[in-house]
C-alpha cells in the first residue's frame, strides 16, 4: 500500500505544536532539575522529596503534552482550524502523534538522562539506574495509553480518568518492583545488573507502548474523513 | 459550464440528525447563500464539502475532485471558515499568517496587508486579546489572502456588531468581483444572503427545500391582501404557499407568481387590495412553514 502523505504540512504542524508548548516544557525541565538537585544530595529526606518531585514532574509532562495538544485544542476548537488545512486524517494523526511525542519525549528524555547522570555521579547506589528506568518505562507506557485514548475518545471525563488512573498506577507498580527480589536487591547495590525480570518488564513496557501508538496511527489513519 | 461543486443524492446520518438525498450544484464564479435555521444541516453540508466529513451515500465533487478521497487537493483550493473554528489564543495573528503562508504557496502578502488595514487588526497582538468580531475577521483574512478558488463560509457574520458585519460583507463583495471565484456561505441572516448571493438554497431539517437564482426567488413570490371569503378551492391552488384569514381579510402568499393571478382571484369572488413583493426572510419562513418546495 502506498502512503500518500503530505509531509511538508505534517512537518509544519509538528513544529507548530513544539512552538506552542516549548515555554511550558522548559518550565517542566526546570522543575526536573530542582528534583534532581534534591536527589543529588544523597540524604534520605532529600532522596524522598527529590524522587517524589521527579515522578510528579514526569507525570505532569505526560499529562500536559496530551491535554494541551489534544484535549484543550479540541475544547477551544482550534482543531477545526488545523483540520481545515490541506491534511488527510492520516496526515493529521501522524502530525498529532509526532508533535505530541516530541513535546513529551524531549523533556522526558532530558530529565531521564539527567536522572541517570545524577545517580551515577553521586553517592546514590548505581543499581538505582534499573529501578529508575523501570519507573520511567511505566510513565512512558501510561503516556502512550493516555495518548491512545485521547486520540480516539472526545469525552473529557474519560480522558481525565485514563490519565489519572494510568499515572496513579505507578504507586502499586513501585510496590510490585519492591516485591521482586532481583530488582529490589540491585537497587541497593553499586552494580547495574539487568535481571531477567527487569528486562522482561522494560521490554513489555516499550513493546506495549509502541503497539498502542501503532494501533492509534492505524485506527485513525484508516478513516476516510474526520467526522 | 464549469462547476465549483456538485452534490448528487448525498446523505449523511448522525444519531440525532440526518441530511437526506441532497443534490446541489454551484457554477464557477457564483455566490450561493445557504439559508436555514440553527440545526438545519448547513454546517454538516459544509463539512461534507470540505472533506472533513464523509457522506454515507451519494457523490460529492469539489473543484473537479471527488470527496472525501481527494480532500487534500480540495482543501488546497478551498478557503473554509466556520463559526466554531478558533485560532490559537496565545499566538499572534502574525504567527498564524506565517503558518498559513508556508502551507499555501498562493498566499498574497500585499492583499493580506490590505485586509489587515481594512479590518483594523494588529498583527502583533495575541488572538486572545481580540474581540469576537476581530477573531472572525482574522479568520477571514487567513482564508481570503490565500486566494482560494472556492470560499466556504459557515455563518461568517454571526455574532458580529453592525460595523464589523458591514466590513466583512464589503470584503466578501470585493472578493466576489473575481468572476472565477465561487462562494458558498451559510447564514440564518437572510439580509446578508439577499445582499451578496446570486443564488439561494433553503435547507431545513436536513433537506433542501429550494434552490434558485435570487432574482427568480424574489420575482416568484408575492404577498396579496384581499377582502372576501376564502373558499376550499382557493386553498387548493398550487401557486399558493400560505393562506391566512382574519374575518373577511385574507392574506395570500404566492410561490409562483403569474400576472393573471389578481384576475383569477377576482373571478373567485375576492377583492384584491394590494400585491407586494416579499423579502427573502418572509419567503424563507413561508417555505419552511409550508414544508415544501419554494
């Protein structure tokens, strides 16, 4: 099947999303740096505040990207303006997915990499890298699930529910990781060891996230028209 | 005759609303006013014509392209603005112009500048600070300056104050001087339609009640005041769209005026007092109440 996509307009729409939200995203990165500052102190109280703040910032980045580029655009009826431009539903879907991923992944990656750097360069146990990546994997998966729902469902209530529910699940997820001995013990040591359980969980998070995005692109792209 | 758009037997069903078996043509260079009450189906029709919505049945061709398959090509040649379309509140008009200019190579910068002056808009002001009238004018500027072959406007003057409305109508009238540019605009304001349109379509509850040249519309309809007794035979006249009586006074609204009608009424025992042309609004309301073709 030949995909006849309007790449120049898709690129413009992605840049548009980036331009619209770059200031707020910079503020989130700033929040992430503050959180990492606490983490870097390597004190129990600072670690608690820093890790909590870090999770809050990452969750906020995920929710902000989805709610501003999709839910608020839909509510404020700016999506109608975008859809009137020469784009097909597939062009629009790809532009929205790419724009959304860009606005989420850039601050997410910056904060994520900075977190690893802080763990590796401070007295914090290096084994925490595995634990941190699994937490970020959960946020990434929750973001993909929320984005998928936001692309299909117009109901603000359902979208808010999915966003909150998927992100709040990080709490039981942390408890679950604490129950898995191979992950719990690594987090306390200096060696970064990827146990079978850790690899399995991270792989599942990434594959499931990718599958959700692929499904969203396919599902929206197959529509002949927007309405 | 080249057609700007053509619909053949188009239907679109939603749970609460259906557009049924709609056929309509708009020749190139013509201005058609689409008149209907809120919820009549005007916006649905315009969404179908931009390819934003797909018809359940029937055929739609716009600027020679079949919809919705060629919606990207159609949207390159169409300027579409609707009442429910908003610009980004936090961004300036300049930012929007830059976005649209990069998408449409036909963007006419000098025309955009002249519209900006005429509409008294500030390019460096965020849209959030614009009044409703300014937002509508900004949206129209973004549509008009791309020099579209076909303009589709959904309620372009709704909610505007009289001055803003006059400015918008004047700009549209100027655009329409280009004989190859076609316009379909919807409104429930029949005065706007009467002022601008070459042809008029009435739409009600998802059905096209009538479509004809404006002059024919206005020429075909008359309001006749008579004195006398209305007979059942009179009610059956096919030319009559409405008959109302109060005592001995009878008001007739005629949908197909013929010069011999006053004489026929006299033969039927009525005393014709006066015959007046009808305004478009009156014609529309009568057509809707009659529930049939004008």
